[in-house]
C-alpha cells in the first residue's frame, strides 16, 4: 500500500511544509484546488485543478483518498468523508481528526453556524495561524507518514 498526501489547497497555509515533509519521506502529494496556484517544481508534488464550484475540490479528494493516505484540510465535512474512506486527516494546526472526534467537531461547527446566523452583529474570524501551529502541523504530518509507511 502506497501513501499519498491529498491537500485541500485553496486556502492551505502549510503547502511549503507539506512539500518539505513529502520530499523527506519520498511520498507524493497532490494539491487540489480551483486554480490560482503555481505548478510545483518538485516532481513529487502534483497540482490537480478542478472545476469552479462549491465543494468540487472536496469531492475530488474524497473520491480519490484511500486507506493509508493522508488528507490535509480544515474542512470538517470533507474530513468526515475522508475518515470514512480510511484516510488519516490532519488540520493545518496539526490536530488529527479521527472517528473519535469528528462527530463532536461537526456538531460544534453546526451549532456555531446557527449561533452566528442568529446574531447579525457577530464579527466572526478565528485565531491567527501561528508558528506554533505550523510546528505542530509538521510534527503531526511526519508522525502520520511514519505510521502510514508502517
């Protein structure tokens, strides 16, 4: 079983880190997006451009990932589909999403969406992406690749 890293790449802040780790482990990575990214020079990294539209990139990733693969995304519904397909899922901040925690995360996401919809003055916005998040992500991806490779 070979491992591929699938990246929900449109708003991914850790593309450079993914390339470094993929290169070190000699594992292919596929950056899936609707366009606007430069084709990578690294032969292990492939750019997969999909049609415009909501969730088209998510659908492509969910249809192609398999057991032993790693998916990098912050999108919880996509993560849920990939976990069900047997892939490991890592968020940009290094948090692993699993069968054990995806249900509560989806429920919280839906609850927060309802709360935001009920509050017209809600300013939104999450916490800024930090160096600590980047470092946690690198460790998590490295660990996931070692596990996938056995």
